[in-house]
C-alpha cells in the first residue's frame, strides 16, 4: 500500500480507519477511541504516524493489538505492471513475419 492509498482510509463518512506505524498498516476502525478517524483530537487516521508516536509509551502494546492490513511500500519499490508487448517480442514477431514473407515470395 502506498501513502496515497493509505490516505483513503481516514475513518470519515463510514470509511475504514487505517494508520501506519513503522511501515505496517493497522485497521483501527473497531476502536471507539478512533471515532470518525480522529484520536483524541491529536491524530488522524489515513496517515503514517511513525514519527508522531515515537515518544508514545503505548504504541507497541496498543497499536499492535489491531489487525494488520498491509505494509507501506517504500518509494520506488512498487512493481511496475507489464504494459503490452515487450520490444523483444515485437522484434521476434517482425522477424518471423519477414521470414514467412521471404519463404512464400520465392
């Protein structure tokens, strides 16, 4: 999950409330302390709270009790999806077509 995708889970208007801490995404939707994606007016769901929670003594004991729903991808690590035919495939197809044309033209 990217930071942009995480931001969609802000807990508002019935959406799920997710937060990231140390690259792990937790679902806090079921917590009454995260009503409408807000936690005591100090934190907002849909964000990476790693830096904000560094000094909080209860991060591991509280946050880690919630379901893990993903991990934050580091920049540049998202896999690129194949888009169509690769250049090598086009060259091979062109070669085969030329070979077939040359064979039938003789």
